[in-house]
C-alpha cells in the first residue's frame, strides 16, 4: 500500500493529509510508546543513581550475601513466560480467536500475580528476618526503592490486563479490541524489559 | 469515535489483516530463557570483576533488545518509532557520563584518608 493510500485509509476525520502517522491505524499505540519512553527515562535515572551511589561506596554489601539469586532468577523466568503468553493472547485476538485471547491473557495475569507474590515473600524475608528497611543503609534504600517502583508497575499491569480479561469474559468488545490488547502488551513487555535490567544490575553485578 | 465507544455485547472480534508476518514468539522465548541461564552460569563461574560485569551487561542488553524488537514489534514498526524508543538509552548514558566527574572528584567513603577524617570529626569534641 502506498504512503498516500495508507494515510487515506487510516487518517481520522479532519487529519492533515500530508501528515505521516508513525503508527497507522492505532494512534493509542503511539501514545503508549511516548509514555513508555518517559517511564524508561525514570527507571534509567534510578538505575544510574543506584550505580553512582554504589561505585562511590566501598562498604556496599555483596548482593548475593543478602538477596536470593536463584529465587529472583525464577521470578525473571516467570516474567519472560508471561511476556510470551501476552504475545500469544495478542496473536489470538488478531486472528479472531477469542478463546486463545482469554486463555493466554489469564496466564499472563497469573504470571504477574506469581511474580508479585514472590516479591512480597522476598521483602518479608528481608524486612522480617534480615532486619532491613528503607532507612537501614544506602543498599537497602536503593534496593527497596527500585524493586518497589518496579513492583508497582507490575501491579498496574496486572490490573490493566485483568480488566481486559474481565471484559473479554463478559463478551464486552468496545470497538478496536486487538488494538487495546496490543497497547496493553507494549506496557507489559516494557515491565519485563525493565526487570531484566534490574535483575542484572542489582542482583547479579 | 462514538461508535467505537459503544459496547457491542456478543459481537466476536473479526480477524484483522496483518502488515507483516508474525515473528516466531516461541523461538524468542527460548532464546530469552537460554540467555537467562547463561547469565546464571556467568555469575556462578566467579570470574574476575571486569569480564563478569561486561558479560552480564552484554547478556542483559541482548535480552532487552530481543524483547523490544520481537515482543514489542519494533522490528516491524516504522524506523522513526524505533529512534524514539532509543532516546531514553542515549539520555541515560549521557546522565551516567555526566555523573562520572562527581564520583571522581568527590570521594564519598572510598579512601582510607576520608574514613579517618570522618572518624576523627565524629570523636573529637567541638570547640
């Protein structure tokens, strides 16, 4: 399809015909990308600050002495699995397969809940048994801030996907359903991507 | 817009025409799993610090690129969108670079002399 034809078919009413859409047919996707870019800068700044504080402090503990590496590796695997189920759900709705959407979206929500449960367990161990809190040391402050901020994003993603799943189960299809799932998928994959970086920089290095 | 907002109970979604063939999501998932396992292997090898950090960072970025390119479909989107998505990496790299003089010119607790001065300041009575 030529550029002009693409604009013709996807341009909303009143749109300038010379304007080229970055995401033809799904302007919400561009909005989500812009949001994710801003969120990426927030996380990037937080991780950079963590790195700067750590480099400047010789008393920084070895993460493996306090944190559970194997448990966190499993949490990483769970999030990667949930990213796979999210794209499978999107693939289902793009092919008109509602059953596939519901099944894989439910698995994605389950993956998010498992991740949050394991993170809650990790925090309970650190706070209850190790005696760490956000004011104990720079290590604990940066750890709880980074993982807590990410955990909030996962919780938001679980609510977001859960809402779409609930609507799918009820048979409620407001307009462009595949586009909605695609936009939600972008958010969920971003959350997974950030955790991949946090796992490496906070837990392993 | 009003038509899109109206609930259509019971209407099953119709298949949409895809502009690009679907990536092999399962293959990407397997690559991600292998890279995660490799990260653990590198970690437990207890290599010297610099090569270990370099390997772990490279593996993490490889995973991030796979997720961005295939799960987030950046590989099939317009190039301008990919440029927008790369902007945070450039800005954060710039922020890290700009933090370096702060770390090198003002040691926090990194030198024994600083630790001694700090200890003396805490123990000596104020005049």
